[in-house]
């Protein structure tokens, strides 16, 4: 730390943010795989579709930060498990919308509950979790600008 011992350096804070995000994502990945047989990407897809409704694969790939072929493989696995389905896009018949099935909606709720459980455990000992949440939301907004 430099100067004021209560203020972390930007580099240290950035490192800590990256590490915390990575550790949380790893914990979600491990538990989702163990408890539900889902990959991290499949979990992301379920949550994305639960919040945004149907999406075409290129939108889903962009939102999840992966390429379209990676999403295609994950969606194929979801179709096989009955969690997602492909429906012809109304605006452009060449495209397919990807949407959750009722089983997919239930699984997305289970993934949400898993993440909430892990977040509660991660926040043990944090004095002001509401302030942390607001600050992290602002960090996300700032990063989305660039």
C-alpha cells in the first residue's frame, strides 16, 4: 500500500477483484458440474436466457464472451438434456432463437440459488455487503464503457 494504509493501491485492488471473481467463478463451475452436471458456460447460458428471454446464438456468444461455435456446442448439450430449444426466429427465418424449456427455467433457478449460496459464504465477515454490491455494480458499468 502507498501513503494512506487504509486505501489499497489500484494495482492491488485490481488484482484482488480479478482473484475474487475468478475464485467465485471456479466455485460456481465446480458445484454446478458436481450438482447439476453443467459446465460454467451452460450455467451462464441458462442465466442469460432466464433474464433476457430468447436470443440468437451470436447474441448469446457475445453476452457470454465466447465464440459462436462454442455456444453452439453448449446449446446442443442443453437441447439434448431438454433445458433449451431452438425456435425459428420470427424476424429472420434463417436464424433460430434459443429459449429455455420449463426444465431449463427450473435449472436456471437452481443455478441462481447456488450462486446466491456461494455469494453469501463469500461475504462472511464483510461489514457492508450492500455498499460492496453498489461499488461492484459501478465497477462493472465503468468497465463496460471501455
